[in-house]
């Protein structure tokens, strides 16, 4: 378990799938903001089957975490599951990975996302020994851009009209952070 001041990142449990299914997977707008894949309606049974399949496979390329409050924050009580985070597409040869997160609506704007990013970055560089982290987000996702830049990520480029969101193509910003940059800012 990775512990911050407000939240912890812990292993995903089967019961978390049920808790987060409606607030994170049933909302096409949130899905399109936090994922580049197309949203499709998905039953809870399918989500549980996917979880079971992933648990049976080696989790080297995709490291899943659940975001849970450690203390009461805003209207959220301590112990509340408020989202998910991941390091995905981990490449052990180049020692790189991508970072991602999604929080339920009630958890946004409380500083929890920034703490998630900080914990994932610390885990990736200090525990896993990675060399580079990358995150991609829609150019309109000011919250994620702000969190990433506050954590030391630098904008490396913008892919024009690469993602489909809410009936139109949108740009995607690519941000990167190297281990030595992270160490220098600590």
C-alpha cells in the first residue's frame, strides 16, 4: 500500500469493481476525459469477468491501484474508495511507463489527484526503478495538465485531433518526467 497524507493507493479488489462501475464506467463523458479508447456500455458482469481474467495474468505491463481516502476530505469519509490509478504499458527494457488516474466526481478539486500523481511517481522511480514516466491527456483537461505539471512533468508535444471526444476530434498533450528530473526537485 502506498500512503499519502489524504489517500492511499492499494491493490484493486473484486469488490472495488462494483463500487466504481457506475461512477467511472457508466459515464461516457468521464470515460472520454480519462481514456483514449472508445466508451462502450459495459455490464457489471463483463467488468467482473475482465477483472478475473486480468488477475489470472501476470501484471507486469499494467499496475492497477485503487484510490481510497485515509482521512475525511470535504464530504468524503475516511476509507471511501474514490477512484483508480495505474501505471500502464510498462516497458522493462526502456524502464518506462504511462501514468493514468480517474476520480469520482465528489473527489475532484480536493487535492486528491495531485497526491495520487505524487505517489505514483514516487513508486515508479524509487520502488520500480523506472527511468521515464509519460502521461497523455486531452488538451482541454486542465485538471490533469495542472497536476502533472505541478509534479514536474514537462509538456513534450501536442498531437492534433488524435482523440474523439463528445462528437469531435480533440488534441492530446504528451507530458514526460525523467527520474533525474524528479530526484532534482525533491
